[in-house]
C-alpha cells in the first residue's frame, strides 16, 4: 500500500513518521542524487560526446543496459584525452549539491548517523563532495590519468575497479559491520538501477527523483522537491 504523505512524497509499507535517530547510517548515491549532474556526461561534453555518453548513461540508469561495468568502461573509454584541468573546470562550474542535500546530511549528523557516499562515478568529484558535507565514508571509481590526461581507463583498487550495484550493496553492508549495526539501521538513497541492490539491503530505501524501476522497489519516493523532504517522514 502506498500513501502520498504530501504532494510528491510517497511512502510504501512503512510507518508514516519515524525517528531519524532510529537509524545509524545513511548511504547516498552521488550523481543525480547527492549532486544535480551526471559527472561523466559533463566530462564527455568537453570532448563533444555528451549526447552519445548521456544516452548510454540514461539507458543504464533505467535498467535497459544491465551490465553496469561494461556500460561504464564504454563511457570512460570515450573520455580519453580529457585533461585534469578540464575536469577541474567541470567540477568548478557545473557541480552543485542537490536541493536539500546539505540540510539532510546536517540533520543526519545531528541525529548521530554516519554518512556514506557510494558512487559508480569518480573519486575526483566524490572526494570534493565529501569535503563539502563532512562525509565519513566514500567509495567510488578512480579515473586513470597519465601526465595530467585521462587514458580512458580505470584504476584497480583493493576492492576492484568498478563500483557497480553489487559493490554498492557490499559497501553498505561492510560499513554497517564496521559500525557494529544491522542493515535494518541503514538508509539508502538513490535514483538509478545500480542503486537497487543497496536499497534492498537497507532498512529504509529512498528513491530520489528516480527512474520508474527504482521507484517500484523503494519504500519512500521523493518525486518533487529536495532531499530534505525525507525529514517530513523522519522527525
């Protein structure tokens, strides 16, 4: 059963009002969730390939392209030749926090929650967002570069080279274990198909301006307004 708590805020199969402090960890996707842009699409704009890359991104987030790793490798390959200076320009001129992001993260910290940013995007942007919001945990992909120029590849990390849906879920569970809490004490917020595994693992799943497939599995859907609308449910 679904209840529209107020216009654009839909709640399914969960009490209408809970305490934010009942949870101990909130996990966010980054692109089009915690920030307003898809970073890879904006980087591709530098090379004149934004439309081509954005079409692949959109199909992947809708779940039409099911292998996120292959999709990401294909898109990253089209970034070869982009300079770190151009990356910095994208970050400086185009990256903005989503409406209500700062309010929600600040409220979560005040209620005693830790914050995780887990992204299929890139550390170049994720670490910057971490600094803006004092986020405790970050996992994202690393773009390979040589002499200040992107090679079109990704850097292997200790956990792998691509943070896909399975890795997002594993990371949420890993951080929960590190904190000594259960998955039921976690909130997961996302918008794309690769967020579904971590959303299904968490006690509370939140779809933010999300694709239909994501809305269908989420317990809370924010379809209008900012991320801080979650505070209408979690007091």
